[in-house]
C-alpha cells in the first residue's frame, strides 16, 4: 500500500481556502454584472448604453476604454 499525500499541505490550507474564496467571489460578481446593468438602468433612469459604460470600462486593460493603445 502506498501512502496517500494530501491535496494541500496543512500549513498552506488557509491561503488555499482564501484564494479559492477570492476566485469564487470574483466569478459571482462577474456573472452578476449583466442583470445589475438592467437594474441600474431602471433605478437611476439611464439608457442601456449609459448603464453598460462602467461594465465596458472595467474590462479594458488600463481602465480608460482605449483598449491599451
């Protein structure tokens, strides 16, 4: 019989859990942006284009909307 190794070492367990939680939270927030754009457009009386501008700028490399030119 072979000795089974742990997936994560005990001394690295807390950083591993924190990292997994951060990526899970990032994924949840990323999937919530589309429904939130619709909510913001109705709550703040904006057009759909105005509501998508912050979401569009978030995915630009430098945050300016120029696309990193």
